[in-house]
C-alpha cells in the first residue's frame, strides 16, 4: 500500500489567527489506543485540519519511514513537535505508538510554543 506522502510544515506558514486569539483543538476521532487522531483547530479563522500521529506505530505497517521517525524523536527531545503535512493534512508527529490525554495536551502545547503563543491560549476537546 505504501506510506502517505509526508512534507515538512513551517510554523510560520500556518494561518495568523492561530497566534492572535484562543484556539481549540477538537478531536474528530477517539484518542484511546489510536496511532492517528483526526482533529481540527478552531478559533478566529477558518477551521484547520490538524491530526496527531504516533510516529513509532509499525504494525501492521509503519506509519512513517525511518527518516521521519528520527526527525519526530529529535524534535521531541528538543521540546518541540514535528509539524508535517501527512496524507494532505497538517499533522503533529510525536514519538510513541498510541495517544493518551496527557500526550495530546503536550503535543498541542508544543504546537502553541512553535507558533509563538502561550500554551494556555490553546484548549482541547477529546473523544473517548
């Protein structure tokens, strides 16, 4: 089947409204034991698709190649998050194989810092 196309995303290329008002990330799929959580960012502008990807998921097939997995781990080690376009959607790639609520919040906090705002300006709604 092959891996989805992955491209880097620069935080400075994201919509300006993400840094100008409160932002809510809304999960559109369940967080429980999932390696890919579909979601969107909402706020003062047009909603923006924004998914979360557990970069180390390897079964039944890898979700990222080794280069992207390495970059996700390197970013995380430096207290950042890897911003990508994955399967034509903005995606935060983080180390791990599944998500917990704490990991979701940490990834979103790192996104906030990447665009230059306090993490407190972001909120999240999760689906069980």
